[in-house]
C-alpha cells in the first residue's frame, strides 16, 4: 500500500534488473523496477523546477531517466527490458475497493455538509469554504476511481493482446 512501506536504498546491478514498468498512482506516473529475485522498487518523479509552494512532478524527467537507465544497461552489456505499462496498488481490486469506500464516506460527508448548510449551520466565517470542499470531495474521488479503472482496463487489454 502506498505511503505505508519502509523506504529502501539499495544498489541493483544492471544484470539483476528484470523489468521496468510505468505505473499510475492516483495522479502521478511512477517507474517500478523489478529485480530477478522479485523485489520491487518504486521510483517517483522528482519535482519540476519552478516557483511557488506546490510544484508539479517532473514526469518528462522520469521518462528521460528510464531511457537513460536503458541506455546505460545496454552500454554495460546487459539486456535492457522495455518500459511496459503496469498496475499499481490503486488499479488492483483491493485499491479499487478502498476507492469505493472512500467514495461512500465522502458522499456521506457531502450530504451532512449540505444538510448543515440547509439548516444554517455554515453561515459563520469560512464555513462556506469548508462546505464547498466537502461537497466537491465525492467528485474528486469519483475522478480518481474513473482514472484508475481506465488505466486498469487499458493495461489488462494490452497484456491480453500481447
């Protein structure tokens, strides 16, 4: 499950790399490296250079890193695996089930927020902003479910065709 595992730092020889996959974790694309022993390492993109508090992940830089890794493997005499699309936690049945639970919970919060607004409870300062966030929460969760489901279908279709 994302954000619950321990971080590992390990040097993996080029000859031990069995697969490279591009996976989707909510809104970010990640690169997973699988060794011949079955260990999986998830490599997130670095932050794109720029100004401001919130910087976007550098997805193009991650793709360039994958290409550079393949070129270095080839130059070292190892067979470089292609970067194939793969499934992450949120594209599998357990992750989609958790998304469903999050959607139901966010829908309940939105109903409670709208009911409170109807009763006049959200007329204080900044109450309207909180209600707007709670009401739009199911829309955001539904978008993530749709994106994860589309990715799952596309990856499974590609695996079936190959």
